[in-house]
């Protein structure tokens, strides 16, 4: 009873186990934090932070409930990021573990991330810093390793992991961090990674792919057993019990199965060695063993079930090669129907994942090099007025040097000073500088790009759509500019420290101030405002960066003498540094790094979204391919079971000249009804969605028409394959009967 189908089933099981173990390890290794089985995963959030890590309040994938948690103290003094990171690194060193912070690489968000690690002699972090992180899929994700001290610019908030050491040392370090960080102004939650929980919380697409793979192996095992009905009947004649038959069946095919499995394992090992040189072989081996055990259990159960089904019929029928077609067909449909339904579900998932990746890439392209800019997140609680003054003086110096991008979004109603003397007009206003105009395309009505603010003047770009309100808007802007210029003159005269005492002086109110050059902007053009949703629960990619149409643009440069420190202070979160690393270096040299909490990148939500969308697409493609494969294989198995079980009836009808549909009426009717119902349901569903679909605004993440076509094609292919194999097997059956006679 040596049958290639059995070894093929085992080969599929081994192949799928290799693939899924690889996907499991890669899923962990492309997650927001580098945290593996039994490691400790940490979420740290600064109290009052406007830009905490997205999803920090949700339970991360693959975690148990938190085993340690604390909230920032109400009276905590927000220490600088450098001080907090130094404390965390010291705790990690004392416990013999490595602290890891993982963030997307802004330069390569699709395939890159940065791991900031704590280091000390003999630590895992020191090894990674020296030799590099052992990435599982370098083409999909490569990791640059830096000392955790370099992450001070990013702040303390984010996703961390405690790796290395042993389980007890990681837990002890986590508890010590939970006790220390609240007094520094940080909330922290700690989870322990768990392999069982990882399996339970796998992404939907990966679960669908796993289910379809299990269905395929179950189908092959069932088909193998039923096609060996004649061999089982011979064993029954010799007095073997079912258990003995099953053991002999497995033993007879063991050698071929082991050879097939060994071949796949060797090929997989060679591929794995070529990819990352067995860098994560322990994790891979553990995942492979767990997944293969599940596949072998399913194969064994369905093999036993198929064998019992084949041996329930009379021995004489078994000797003739007959199988109980009614029960066999029912068992086939137990697999085929779920496979069909799951395959239909993967259609929408595939379209959604594909569109999500496209949108993420468009968003990244839209951000362009703006994604690498950074802003000052805030000041620590104990920052003094002297700290604030020194910081604003430094910002003014950086602004003079052209290193600061100004993008302050406000409204006309907010910049109107004396409401009785200025017209009541409304509209969005974006206050920018030359650095902004160099990085963003703003054009005048003739289509000529505006590249700089006129020297010594203020630039007003009036939207062509607002030409009717040009005079009123001009009056409001003129009053605002003069007010800011007057305040700047007071600061020049009295200095920053004494300015507040003379803030109400009017000695410069009647001075002329800088001139305003008004330009009509190109109709319909957009202005990128650099803003983003400052909400820890906002993971929507549409909330990251906005392009405003019809915005009134005011260009102010230091040469106009309107950039007063007070205004720069109020706009502190709308000032972006074009080279964050250099700005942070200069901040540290000026001794101001301890006054602020962090310099944050507003595009980081976009970067995280791109990585998630890319993983979802890979998983959706795998699920879709496996779904179609299972449907095709189940169609083949069903056709052969049908012909084999009704061999005499099929032969008799065939030689009497019956048409194909009459010969196989039960199968044709069942397949037509089943897939006709699935196809009509899919068409009905997508037609309903299509009524509300707007291709411009993209009401849904996918085009219902495309999904509808895919459903129809899959259903038609599934039925056609089943009928084609039925016709082929019928022809072969009749030729064998003819030769025998």
C-alpha cells in the first residue's frame, strides 16, 4: 500500500510547517518591539504626553495580561529623557538583561527599523552592537543597532523589551522599572511573551492561511485512506484489526515520507542559512516543532477517519475497490464547504490589504523627506523660566540659520487683535518661513513657484478662491504683523527677562513696521501643514499630516524682525527641525537637552502603518493562494471519490451513451447549487456595496467590482476543475474496463 499520496501529504505538512514557523518568527521579528518567547515586553508613556505610542493602551499581540503596571505619580517631576534612560539602563545592567527600544527607520520604513540597546560587557546588546542584530528576513526587515543612550532625542515613551538573562532576572528588572519610573513622570505596563498566547492572537490573515493549510493536509489524508479501500479489505481478510491496519499503513509509507520530509527540511535549512545564517535557529526550531505537531495530529485523525470509513463497507466491495461514496462525499464537503467560504473571505482581505499598502506608500511619498523632520515634544515639569528663555534664544538662532521649518496652523479669527477695528473674516492660516517654502511647493497664480520670503518683508499668499475677501484679509494680516513686530522691538529694547514687565507698552504702536508683499496663490493648490493627530489611540493613517486647500499663507523670516521669542514659544510644537540629529547634538552642546522631554517625528504613525500594511499584504496573498489551492485539491479529491465510488454505475451509463451531465447528475447538481449560491451571495453583497462606492473618496478600502469578479472566477475555476477531473477519471475507468473485457 505504498502510495505517493501519503508521502505527498507529509511533505505538504513539513513544507507548511517550515513556512508558518518562518512566518511566526518573522511576525515577531517585524513587530514594533523586539520581544520573543518568554521575553518581557514594556510599554512606557510619559504622563500628559500628546504623542504616546499608538495602541499602547491595548493588549499587544502575543501577550498575556500585564504582570506589572504603574501610573505616573501626580506630583512627579518629568526628568529629562537622558536621565530616565540612564536609570533604565542601570537597572537592566544590575539584573543582567538588555533593554531594547525599537522604532521604524524613517529612511527605509518598509524594510528598516532601529534597535536602541543597553550595553555592558558580556550583554546581548553589546553583541548586537558589535555583530548586528540577527534579522530573520533581511529583505523584508533589517535592523540597525545603536546604543540606547542615542535614543534620548526620541524621549522615553514607546515599546521596549527586556531580553537576555533568564526569566527571573527579566521579571525582577521589570518590577524595578515599575517602581522607579512613576516618580520620574512615566507610566509603564509589562507583559511576558508566551508562545501559546502568540498562537491565539495571530493576525487574521495568518490564521486563515493556517486553517486552509490544515484543510488541505486533512483532505489529502482522507483521500489517501479512501483510495486504499482495496488494500484495507485484503488486510481484513487476513484478520487484521483496524489499529493494526493503520500501523502497517503508516509503516509501509514511512520511508518515502521521511525522505520527502528530509528533502524539504534540507532545502529549507539551506535557504535559511543563505538568508541569515541560522541566526535565530532556536526560535525557528521551536516554532517548527509546534506547528508540525499540529499538522501531524490533523493528518493522523483524518487518516484514521478515512480508514474507518473505507473499512465500514463489506469486504467484497472493498476488494473490488469500491468506497462508501455517500459518506465519502459528505466528508469531502465537510472540508470543501469551509474551504470555499474561507477562500471567499480572503478575497476582501486581499483587496483591503493591497489598498492599505498602496495608501501607506502614497502617504509616505506625500510626506517625502518631511517624514524625517522632528519637533520638540514638550518641556519637563521642573524646567525653569531661565531654561525656557535659553531654549527660545537657541531656537531663534537656529531659525536665523535656516534650520527651522515653521508651519504654524491657526485661523484668521485667532490672529485678529482689536476685533472692533478689523473686518470679521474667517479662514485657515498657515504661518511659514523660507525653510518651509524650500521643502514644499507653493505657487503663485501664474504657476511660478514661490521659493522664499522677501528679504525684510512679510509674504502674504492670498488664495485665488478668496480674492473677494482680499482687502479684509489683508487688513487682519497687517494688524497681526504689526503687533508681532512691536512686541519684537520691545524684546530687543528690554531683553527677554524684562520684556514681560513692558509687554503692554505702546511706544512702537505708531511705527511703520515691515512691509507686506501680497501674492495671489494658484487656485486649488494645497499646503502641507505638518500636523498630525496627537492622540495615543489614533492609529488611522489619514490622521497623519494634512494638505489644506484654500489656506492663507503668511511667510515670516527673521529678516522682517517679526519673529519674536514669545511667538516662537507659543508655536513650539509647530517648529520642525530639518536635521533632528544635528539639532539634538547642538541642544546637548548648549546644555538644553535636559530641559525638554523629546524631539518627536510626526510621521512615525505613518511608518508604523506602512510596516503593518506590508505584513498584512504578505499574509493575505498567502491566504488567497492557499484558499485557491485547497479548493482545487478538494475538487480533484471529490471527483475521484465520486467516480471511484460509483464505478459500475458510471461505466454502465457511459457505454449506454448517456451524456456527461446525466452520468454525474448528483455531483453536477451539488456543485452547481453550492458554488452558485456562494457566487450569487458574493455578487449580491458586492453589488450592494458598489451602489455606495465612490472611486474618488474611496468609500471602502477595496473596489467591490474587482472583488466580485474574483469571487466569480474562483467559483467557476473550482467547478470546472472538479468537472474536468471527473470527465478524465470517467474516461480512464471505461478504458480499463474495456481492456479487462
